C-alpha cells in the first residue's frame, strides 16, 4: 500500500464561492503513480467545504441560494455574539456562524475511487472547494492511497 499527499493554498474571492479543483486533483492522482485505490480531497477549515457536484453555472447559483436560504448570513447566531463568546476567539474574528452551519450540511471531504490511474467520475461530476465565510487564503489537501 502506498500513500502520496498533496496540499494546495488558494485565495478565495467571495462567499459562497465554488472553486473547481477537479483538474488539480487529477494531477495529484497522476503524480502519485497509484493505479488502483482512492483519493481523498479534504478541507483544512470548518468554514470551507469539499463536495462533488455538477459544474453548471445556474446550478451553482441555485446551490449558493439554497445555502443562504437555510443559514442566512445576517441571521442572529450565538457564535457571532462577541460580547458573550469566549472560546476560539482570534484578532481577525468574523461573525461567521452561518458558514459553520452551512459546512455542517456540506462536510469536510470527498473520496473518489481510482482505477487504472484514473479518477472514476460520472459524466458531470466535478470536485469543488467551497468557500463559505469570506475571502482569504485556504488550504485543500489530497491524499492518494493504493497500489
């Protein structure tokens, strides 16, 4: 069993932002030289998610609207009340309760089977890194495992 890991820093521009990382993940799989196994794509953040879905502009708009409808940015969240919150506070803390709750629905990672050195996707599947909070530098990881 072999394992090869990759990490990429990216700058996000807005939230929500759906960044297609499919080509980069495919490059990681190719560079790993693992023919059969799987690739895990993982966000190192609690306010940025990884999901597989279709890269179609109107669908991406629908998904962004859905996230805003379920957990609106300007709703009142306890996490955003800096007068009472005392845990995990930073100098650049932002009111991002909505982003944490959106992440709760979306998740941190996706796993893609690798067969014959190729990721096994359906016709319209793409891998997205999804910014849910605000523009900043983020990290996404890929770990390819197999033979």
